[in-house]
């Protein structure tokens, strides 16, 4: 079994030197012929090309980064490619859900000794595959977070500051949802989540019913007041909690009164008034 590690140089809080040192331990665990690439990439496009090239040379492509890094890779390499994951990002919702060690050496050992699992993905607008997506305030938060990252503020501090700014500036909109033929409209929606994981990152459990291998999309539309949203987000760090209108479905269409951005696994995708989502059962082959 030949392993290759594709690492996102800007994911998480670790410096490049600390990432190199941590990944050197992973290489020792996975075997001397394991290669590490990606640290010298300077754009998402260059990173994707690097991942595509490495995937053709190894049996298992190990993705080192956060949820957005995993998203970039699954939208780049062959769908049949066997992947594995080393959580090196900030939020790491996928790592939390799968119970992966956040110690790189231990995570590498789990990959080496693990087996392949087939997990579900979300198909967004017949274009992008995702593990978690949302429309609304989360995208606004990420836009602010990107600005903070550029000036050196990283991790939970950047996300928390972005969230605070969003609460004061984001404008809600009405949303009509078609979930497997059931149509309903909600007014003043702050966010609509379409996910496969209960976690939203940073150990927040916002959609407790979600499972990554059950063949369903898990939708949560939130239109309660800001105080209740803030209170429940705080509680979600300590216990599973759900606030809003929840549905389980295989196909979802969301129509907004005003255009809003869709984010996919922590990456801004596009702005529109209508989005479609479908579940892709067993589409992600992941070893752990």
C-alpha cells in the first residue's frame, strides 16, 4: 500500500515548519515511500492540480487540512480514489464526527491499521460535492473570516470574530423549501443548513440527527431570534441541540426571496436565489 499526503499550507493554525515536523511523524508511520506534497502551493487551483497529480501515483491519498481541504480534494480527484484524512484544520467537523485523533502520529496509525468505509456526500446544484453546506449567515461569517486570515488572525478567533460581525450586519430573508415533495415557506431565515454530519465544526453539534452514512440529507432552517440563536450556539459546545425547522430527505430545493451565498465545507461557492441538493450514498471512500 503506497500512501501520499496532500497538505493544505494555509489550513489551521500551525506554521509551515510545525506542519512539516508533524507530517514527518506521519511519514514514519505510513512508510518511507510516503510522500508529502502541497506545502509550496500558493492557490486553491494549484493545490487542486497537486492533489490530482499525486492521486495518480498512490493507492491512498491522505488529505491533511480541514473540512474545506477535504472538499477541494473530493471535487478534484477520481471518485473511486481511496482517501484518508489527517485533521489539521481549524473546525474539522469531519474529524470530530469520525472520532479521528487530532494527534497526527496517532491519526496516521489509525489510517495504516484501518479499513475503507463508504460515506455519503451531498451533490450541490449538480456541480459540487460536499459533506456540509449552508446558505445564509454562515457565508457572511466566512467572508469576514477570510479578511481576518489575511492579517494573521486564525482558528477559532477568526471564526468567532466573523460570527459576531455577521450578527450585526447580516440581513435575513424568506426561504421556500421543497424536501422530497413537501413544500413549506419560512420567514426571516438566518441560515439553512444541509448536512451529513451533526457537527458544524469547533465541536458545535447543531444537527444531532445527521448521520454520514444513512442515505439522507439533513436540513435545518433557522428563523428564531438572535438571542436564542446565540444562546443555543453556546450550548451546542457542551451538548447536542437543535433549533429550527428540521427535515430529512434525499432531494432538496431551496428558493430564497433574495440572493444569498452558499458555502460548501467552509468555502464560499456562489450567490443565487435557488439551490438544489441531492444525496450521493456511499460516494466517499475513506480509510480510518
